[in-house]
């Protein structure tokens, strides 16, 4: 009886200790192939850790030419919309880049609803790394 209770307690304690895996992905290229690679990496990481019982948070941070991947005419719009329905994925857009691109275009650009502006893409990546996020540049 004691052995059974101990085993049950051990199983409960290990299953209750699911880790949270965190990944920050750097997006600075206006290239659908690179962005699709980044999205594939994000989905593969989530699938791997989810299969092990861990929670996963993946944040893709776009700045410079990479911000084009988050605009309304993005070639990966459908994938972002689909992944955006899953709280495991976050899409951060550099406001510094957004402001410069909007000024150059002479109008406010339209970001996909899945993208959230952050003051600076580079600073956001630094913050995520300080919070223990692994870093990936596809």
C-alpha cells in the first residue's frame, strides 16, 4: 500500500512539473522562404515539447525588412492568421521600423491583426533573452 501511494505521488509530482519552453525567433529579412523556415521551426519546436508534456511560447520578432512579413500583403499572411489562433505564438513588430516605413510610404501601413507593436525589435529580443528565452535566427 505504501509503495503504491509513493508511486502515485511520484507520478503526480512529475506530471505536475511541466516546464515552459520559450523561444525567440529573429525575423529581419523580407523573404518568404526565410519566414516560412522560421514558422516551420516554431511549429516543430512546439510539437516536440508539447509531445513531452511541456508548454511552449514562441515569439517571432520582426524588424527592418522583416517587418514586411507582418503587413497586410504578407506572402505568409494565411500561416500567421492560422498560428495566431494559438496562444503559444506571439508576433512582435518593431515600432521603430514601422514608423520609418510608414513615413517613407506617406501613410500608416496596415499590420496584420496578429502582430503587436513593440518599441524596438532589437530591444525586445534582448528582453526576451534576459527572461530566459532561447534565441534563433533562421
